[in-house]
């Protein structure tokens, strides 16, 4: 699996990029990024769970094809989109969701939340702090949302982990359609964690879990972490960003798409993952 940190990406661009990779590549890719303030509604979301007009706050809204209800994205939230080949069959979606959840749980534990205070809440999606109730009677609090789609054996969408997220983003919605369970962040739980630390924790958890279990079908890194094939694929599919083409074919990137992905990497602190594959942010690694 290949990992790429994209920085802050408008939701529409990231959604197009996911679909392009899923459709045009056989590679397994984990995209890690942030979004500007955005509200998304899953395929079966209840529109009444959007309580106020997001446009009044300058928040974009998207009706998307993932599972789950309504959620919010914004700066300080680590979003991960694992695009994987999982095979066919109705059991593959739930298995993938369980794997994504466990990766996030292990990352949250690595970032400092005690293992007995983070986990799943029976019957409700996502990752929860104090799923059995807090020591001082606090209710369970959702720290990460999970919503995915599987189609033709490939996955899109993923998870959203609140690191330093401004939780007022959730004030105008019923998060995940659950009215009586609050949303939290690692910062709100008293952890001083930056985005770089959260990214590293998720990558580590995706490679090998707390109990030594390999995740996402990753392999140990080879002697050369750079992968020009991935960069070509991303350059090509990023043409979806411009809206110029909906039938992108594999091949060498044109200068316009190269500049676009270079700008995206540059905003993350790298000039080019092709020339600087080991750059701490904006990197492309193969595992």
C-alpha cells in the first residue's frame, strides 16, 4: 500500500481523486489529508439532521455515496481514505469497516488515550472515548467517524479523526444522526497532539497493529521508497481536479496536472514527492 499526505484539500477534489484511483488503478492507496469546513451526507442520510443552513457559515455541503449519516469536516481533523481491493461479497464491507476502525483505535491509543477508554459502541458506528461511560459519569463521546463505500471490490471514503478540530463545526448538524451522543476531539480530551503526530500514528497503526497484526495488506518497505508509478498515476487522475476529463487514461502526466499535484505537495512542505520521496510531509511510501 502507498501512503500520501496531501495537506488541505477541498472535498470535491478529494472525492474525485478517490474515485479516479479506485477506477483507474489496481494499487492500494491511503490518502491522508484535511478538508476545509465541509458537511457531507451519506447515501441514506436524513436531510433533517442538517439543522441550520451551512451556507450561512460558508460551509460547503456534499451528498455522497458512502455509508452513514451526516458529518462535518474541517481543519484539525485528520481524514483518511484507504482505497483498497477487498474482493467481492457482502461481508467485505463490514470487514473493511472493522479494520479501519481498529487502525484508528490503535492510533488513538498510541497518541495517549488509555486503551480501556477508547473503542466501539455497540450498535453505533465510529470510534468512541469512554464507550462504557467515563469515570466521572461522562457519556460516550465520538472522536472519529467512519463511513465507507465498496463497489466492484474496491473501497472509497474512510475515517475522520478529530485531532484539534473546532467542534463548533458540528453545532449545525446531528452528527452521524445520533442526537444524544456528543462529539469530541483529542484536544478536547486534554491531549496535546499535532497533525504530524496523528498522521504518523495512523501510518504506524496501519502497518502493524498493537498486537502485531499486519494491516491493509502492507509489506515491509524495500530499499527504495520512491515509486514513480504512483506519482504518474496521481498526476494522471488529478486531471479530475480540473474537470477537463471524465475518462482519464493511464500515461505520462501533462504539465498542467504535474503543476497541480506539485502545488498540493508544496502546500504540505514538499516540492515534489518524485524528487524528494522521503520528505516528512507530502511523501509517497510503499509498504
